[in-house]
């Protein structure tokens, strides 16, 4: 069935992602930017841009993590998802999907160095998005949060941290 997580995981040959959910890289620019042309937070060259498919099922979470580049999510199929972003000591909720009455947007910007995690809103569902990162994604720039560290730093967001971290 074309409207199921299993269909899209097989059709797009998605693999498990360390943060949760499933992904497949679909684009990595051939051109790279040398460290001298990048902000100091990058220690090695970065491709100009990268893109992946990312699928999250309702039984999964995309655990709080951060990267050194801006990331944009583009909605494709399935249910809506809530994306929680911790930036400048504030927690903000963004909604991605097709349900405009709920406040969904078709694309969401996740600012560099912000902690973010997400979950599907509807039970027994999924969401399929594309994620574009510029400068391009490298696992060297990826940091998966621990529950303990986030709770120490942001105790006021305890409920969201418990839901969107792995114990």
C-alpha cells in the first residue's frame, strides 16, 4: 500500500537513522568548500549541500540532536509531525504536514546548532520528508543529545526532553 511506512521504507531503500526513523541520502554536491571558506566550527571541507529522505513512524521519535548547519525539512507524505526546537534557551514547537487548520507548514527551517527532535502526531501513521543541509551534512557535525545532559541544561523542558531522548 503506497500510503504506509513499510511501502516507503522499501520503495526508497531507507535505512535506520541513529536519531530514530529511517533515511537515505539522495544528493551530495560534487563541489566542496575548503575549511578556509567556512565558519570556524567546521574543521574539514564540506560539500556545498546534501539532501536525504527521512521517514518517521508514529512508534519512533527523532531524538533531540543538533548539527552545525541549517537544515530545512520538506513535507512529502503521511501524517503531520511536531518538531521541538531548543534555541536561545527557549523551546519552540513547529508543525510540519498538510493540515493547515492545525498550523502545519510544508517546510520548516531548523537553525544550526539548535537542539531539535520530532514525533508523528497521528497514531499508526508516519511522515515522509526530505531534509536539505547547507553546508552539506557530515556525521562529524552530528551530536545526539543525552537525556541526562539536556535535563541538567534545560530542566524547564523536562516533559519534552523525556519524550524526545533515548534513556
